[in-house]
C-alpha cells in the first residue's frame, strides 16, 4: 500500500508542472525528427524487421510536412493579391 501512496504523491506533484508548461510541437520539430530518422537508417541503427515500421513513420512525417508546406504556400498566394 505504501507503493501506491508514493505513486499517487508523485503524480499529484507532477501534474501542476505539466499544466503550467504548454508543450508545443511545430513543423520544424517534425522536419528534425524526419532528419534524425534518415540519419539513423543510413547509419544502420535499426534492424531489418524494424525497417518497414520506421519507414512508415518517416513517410507519414514527410507527407504531413509537405501538406503543411503546400497549405502555407496556398495561403501566401491567396493573401498576396489582396495586399496589392
């Protein structure tokens, strides 16, 4: 029972700190993650049976990054004629 009390105490003390600090994740962070995956794969950091899963995550990151970049470009193009 003392272990349960310790776990509850730790969770209770950690919760306010998490609420105060808003965690942000941006496109640049995702680009960095994709670069890390690329470097790790090129250096042989993953086993062959992990390659498909790692590749799938990499492909999802790249697709998301591209869609955000395309959306930003479209937004810039839509705003450019309005400001002239």
